C-alpha cells in the first residue's frame, strides 16, 4: 500500500534551469508534507515542508506546491545547481509521528 | 553528540548470523525511528519509539527483527538469522516530539549479507 508515490526514479537537469520533482499521495487525511534530500552515504536531511492549509511554501531556491484536489505536490528548484544533485524524498506523517516516504527521485544537475 | 550516531557504518555478515545495529539519538529527542532502504527502494518504516509508550512495531518485516530502546536513549536493532534480502542501509532518526516534523537522521548502517 504505497500511500506516497514518486513515479520518476530519476531526473536530469542542466545547471541554471528549473528542476521539478513530483509526488502523489492517496490518503486525503494527510495534512502536512515534507521533502528530504539525501546524498550518498549520508542520512536524509530535512529540506522544506508544507501544511495542507497552504498551496505554496517558498524557501530561497526551493518552492513546494500542493494541489489537494489532485493529491499532488511538487518541489521546484530554481536555479538548479550541481550541488543539488541528490535523491529527494517526499513524505507525509501518519498518526503517531511516523513518516511515510515516497520511493525517491534521483536528481542530477549537469554543469 | 550534536547529531544522530549510528554504528557500525558498514557490516558484512554471513547468512544465518545475527547482527546488532546501534543508534544514539540526539539528547532530549523523545522519538526514535528505524527505517531501511533497500537497493533502488524508498525508505521503509520499521519501528518507532516515543517516550515510555509501547513501540510501534508495525513495520518490522518478520519476527527475526526486533529493537529495543534502553533508558529512553540508545536503541539497538537486532536481526536474527540474517537472510540476503536483509541487505540494505538501515537508518535511524530522532525527533523532539511525535509530530513527524523534521526528523534528524543518522548516516546509516550498510548491511550486506553474503
């Protein structure tokens, strides 16, 4: 039962362009979403979050958009930089604080 | 310490052996989680500890897996009679409360069962 889905395992983008990472969810009870970033041999680190009462949250080059009717969220990175190359996971908390993660999307930003 | 510490960072074990993985959470974090990431897969929830409450073991894949958290701090994940499909990166995370907001992850233990 994959309640949080990232259907694109990988994405390649040119430096300076926009990266768009997508995430879909099935549980309409989710009211908060998070994005994590993971470099090889490191643990994931928290990047940005959004509450379901908003449809957009921006933090520097990173913006997350939430479309509740479509049960879809996306992470935009503008402009993309080679240091952004990593695996990005979206996640949603279930009762008790447990996070349900998507499968991840590996972003490669080419100079 | 300043972060979540996991040991060992790498473990190679023979099929059928038992292994113990350790996690030292951030001091004061009451919630502790274990996840694993198999090759090409996402983060799979295993078990969750919150304060003195009974742990949520709903993600443990079989009865060969167990975990404990002593004194509300250090946690040990034990895998008995390891199988090749147990090969994965095992990640521990801690957080201040149970909101699911902003885990701090350790760097993980890469387990290889040969």
